[in-house]
C-alpha cells in the first residue's frame, strides 16, 4: 500500500512538471518578439552558455553584438529571460521602478538563507532601514578616519613578499591580495585582525569560511536554484534540515561555512557591545581604535529612533554579508589591475612615477620621506584614478545583476528594438515573474557610448574628453558613468572603500616592486566574481607574476 501511494505521488509530481513544461513552451510571451539566440537545450535553454567559466564572458559579448542592447535568452524549461544593457531600461529597473524589480519574489533567496537578513538579501522597508543606517557609517568622513588603518596593513605586504622574491620565484598575487583585502576588511569594518601578516598565526575560521563561501556555492548550483522555490512551502530552518539530509558533501560543507560565520559573528558583535559598554578607552585600545565601521554602526544604531533601528539578527547578518561583498570583488579587482600593469609596462612606469612624486620622492632619488600619501591627495592622483576607473569599466568584478518583475510592467528603451515581426519597439511589456539580466559588463563596453576603442584598456581616455554620446545616454550608475557599482538604492555601498583600499595597496606595491608576466597564460574565468587561473585547465584561483624589487 505504501509503495502504491508513493508511486501515485510520483505520478502526480511528474504530471505537474510535464504541464509546467508544456505551458512554458506553448504559452506566448511578449519576449518572443525580441531577437535572441536559439535554445541550446530543451531543459536548460541557454544557461550553460551564459554560465560556463571559460566561455560565458565571450558568449555574452557576442549576444550583445549580434542581437543588440535588448534581447531574449532561454532559461530552464523554455522560460524567457530578458538580457538588457539599454541605459533607459537600466534606469527604470534600478531607480524609477526599483520597487517592482526585487531580486526575487519568494520569501527566501540563497543569500538570506545562508547569511541571514543582511543588506544583500533583504527587500522593501527592511532593506531601506538597513541601507539608511549603513549609509551613515560608510560616509566619506568615516572612511577618511580609517585611511591610516589601511596604510598600516599595506606596509606589511612587502615583507610578506620578500621570501618569494629572494628565491626568484613567481608570486601568487591573487592569494596575496585575498589576504590583504581580508585583513583590511577585518580591521576597518569589524575592528578585528585575522592575523594574515603575522608569521605562524593559525588560520582563522571566519576568514577561511569567507574565502571559501562563493567557491562552495558554485559547487551546488541546483541547491541555489531550489531555495527560492522551496521557500514558498518550507521555512528556512526546514530547508536547512532538508539539505542536511541530502547526501551531497559540498552542500553540507556550505551549511558548515554558514554556521561558522554566524557563530563567529555572534562572538565578534558580543565583544564589541561589551567594549562599547566599558567606554571609549576600551575601544581605542582595540583593533580599529573604535573607528571601525561596526563600532560606529553599533553606536549609530543605539542612537537611532526606534523606527530606524535594526535588530540584533540584522546586525549579525551584516558581518558576513559585507565581508563577503567586499572580499573577492576587491582582491580580484586588485589582481586584475596588477595583471594589466604587468602587460603594459609603460602604464606601470607612468603610474609608479606619479606615486613616487606624490610620496615625496624624486624619481631618480632613493631617499624617502614616508610611504603615505594623504587621503585627499591620493584620491585625486590623475593617472592612478584613470587606471582604477578604466579597470572597473572594462573588467567589473561582478558583470551581471539579476532581478525579477514583481508585476506586469512596461519598461522603456533608449534604443528601439526591431522585433521579429518587423515592428520597432521603444518599450517592452514584462509579465510578472519575468527574470531579467542587467548586463553591467556589456553596458560598460558599449561602443555606441565609449567609442570604437571600447574593448581596449586605455587609462588615458579618462584624462581626455569622454564621448558626448556617453553623457547623452544618462547611464544611471553611481560611479563615473559606469554600471560597475550598480545604481539607485541597491548600488554598492562600499564603492569608496574599495577605491581607497585599491589605491593604497597600489601605492605600497608599485613604488617598491616591478611586476611582469610569466610564460604561463593567465585565464580569467566567469563566476559570481571573475577570478584568474594559470592556464585554462586549472580551477584554482591564482595569479602568478614575476616580481622584482626596485
């Protein structure tokens, strides 16, 4: 009897899936009239092509080149996905109609399940309350106060490189940048040292978990896809229980990482609250000197009106959320700049000369007056600024943003699209639930905005007059006509911190070392955050460069 009931249950589920497939393939959609590639797979559509680590970036670029700035691709079981880089559409989805384009329509997404209700995983009024408080602590004044903390860490990097340089071995720059970014985030955001530059220091469980998080997420893509759907019927705790039962080691490892980050966040927040209770002298004596972002955040939360406060659970979630958001993006971005400078020796020399002068050197003089350039002067150095902007333009660490239409909505277009029926469309109707890919990388590389050399890394463009077409398009990004740091209320809250960190690290490295390529090709692979490998067959995040002391 039990077996019969089980077989009947399977039959009902199978019938439901079959009806879903038939509906998706047979039902008409407004997106059917858009240009786009044929489906590669009955089951997965074009998803393999747009997620393959080796070829996804090139395939996405070819889609935009072939089908234009607004086109359709296929998702699972024939589902239609809008792929868009049109600036007016981006403005609609990220600014003017942002409330109608949440990350998802379900109670939970993967980030919220694993990290808690942090700023990346929440929507609506909860997200606005968190964002309001975080905006106050990521202010320019607070970042300026942390400059010396970042400089102190940057000055430890050369010592960590000496052993490899003395052995004349290529150095793993990507690993070094990960250690550097983790320590900078730890001290500046949490007021906590991971001991990355302390010889013989044991591995920190929080640091190791943060480093492993996205890589482990990438090993369980099916689970990531299932979480939103499961959350319609199950609570977060039941989903976690179900995942523990399933016989998948990587899924168990991901849950272990999530548990470790939460446990350590509870410990860190508890210590900081206790230090706050003991007064300013206690804070000044700790890492970060009480100026770290979390200390400021806790004080601001205490002083806020009750309607603006965030809960302890939300505070805990910010620890893992912001550390994860800032680690790979900045460390891989730093790796990318150093790789480009190793490719472009003249640009490296020009940047080095600018930094040496700013530090009080004469280019031909070995005497130094100190390694630190004052905050405001560092941020204004023209060629350093141009190199940073150009790298963020051509190689945004995160190339795509995902949203979903919360209702039937019409999206306007700056550039009309020629439909398959020959009509010219200046707007598109998106049915409720339509998934949307906002193509950040393609917008940043659009030749119609940036000129025929848009695919060339050329920092000098930022020292010249930018194309008028770029200004006329009104790209909605929060930084330098770029979509790299997104736009609107969900734009990157740490953009200025990332810029400051990058410029300080470059000022420490380029005035002491010369960087060159090895004979092994570097292959940058697509992921949540693009990462370098040595050769196309490697899956290890690594960037080996020759480094010479000056």
